[in-house]
C-alpha cells in the first residue's frame, strides 16, 4: 500500500474562514472605484460558484450589470479592480483580521514533526496566501510548504483538477501518496478529479453542499477541548482530527 507522504491544503474556507473578508474587500474595492455595486451575503453565496476573484467580477458584470460600459479594455479594468481588492484583503490580514480554523495550526505542526510534506492548492491570489500564513501562523510559515499552487498559475481554476495536477507534478508525487483537505463541493471535485482522497471541513458558505466522494466530512478539524461534529464518515473514538486519523482515512481509501 502507498505510504502517506504529503498533505495538500485548500486555503479559503479550509485553513481559515476567509470568505467574509474577501466579500468585504470586494465591496470596498467597488466603493473606491466609485462603483455603486454592493454584494450581499446571499448574493455572494451564489457568486462563490464562480471561483477566482477576477472571474467572479466578470460573471457579476455579465449577469447583473448588463448596461455597464467598461472604461477602456474589460480585462485590464477587471484586473485593476481585483488588484485593489487584493491590496485591501492583505491589508486586513496584516492587521490580524484573519484567524485559522480550529485544529489547523495543530495539524500542520504535527505533520511537520512527522516529516510529512505540505503543499497548498488554492484558487486565491498568492499574496493572500502569504498574508494569511504569515499573520495567523508564523513569519516563516510560507516556507513550511514545498509547493504553493495559487491563483492564475493554471488556466482552469477549481472545480477543474488543474491546480492539484500542478501541485502533484511539482511535488513529484502520485495522488495515492497524498491526501487533500477542502471545504467546498467545487474544491472537493477538483481534488477528486485529480485522483486524491479528500477530507472535507464545511463552513457557513458550504454546509449542505454535496460531498459524496469524500470519505470524511467534518464541521472542522477540532481540538482536544473542541470536538468536531462528524457529518459523514467513520472516526472511531476520535474527537478531533490528528495525524493518526488522517492516516487511517488515507489507508482505508487506498484499500477500497
Ligand atoms: C476560493 C475562491 C477565491 C476567493 C477570492 O476558492 O474562489 O476566488 O474567494 O480570491 P477555493 P481571489 O477555496 O476553492 O480555492 O479574489 O484572490 O481570487
Ligand atoms: Mg475553499
């Protein structure tokens, strides 16, 4: 049976509940560009089906601002608007505005101690990943990850499997040697289509989505004093996700 060698993490919704901070940054960027656009939480839930901030803005304009005239070329207008959104998002992270979800720091540290390799596979912009890791984990945390696959490095963002293919290729590992962590149906589909076993932790934006292919769906990773709820799967006596449980899930999936 293939040994577990690497853990591959999604970022938004998995490492941290970032989507409200993304939403705030989008709305602030619209205001600073003197646009009277405002995304509510229910609208944003719908817009999240479009992964990638630039792609999301374009979809919103096409669908909800049909009369909008671009000042100049559409791609560069969207890129400028999105760059301002990224600036506002990372500024918030630098002010300590983002916190990791329960159990994330503990599991990452345990994996490092056990000499497992770590990688990131995300749709978000690389600067957002660096800002989150440095501010909520430690200044050297980006260096904990052998590969950070993020944003526009692939042509097709999640739910396409491209970002996981990109990361696996750079790690020089087969999917069977890895396990992925995701929070959304699109992310889980991306990982599954790259041949990865996936553990899911849901959040406000993704609870109720379809995670049929995932062997384990949890409320969050949990801590010794903060047990997870199991939405799907078998955890034995475990009340939080540690490396022992991750290895069991990986081995069970490999045996199937
Ligand atoms: C996250 C996303 C991202 C963020 C915004 O999806 O879809 O677009 O919402 O980030 P996942 P950018 O967790 O599946 O990677 O604006 O930097 O694209
Ligand atoms: Mg996610």
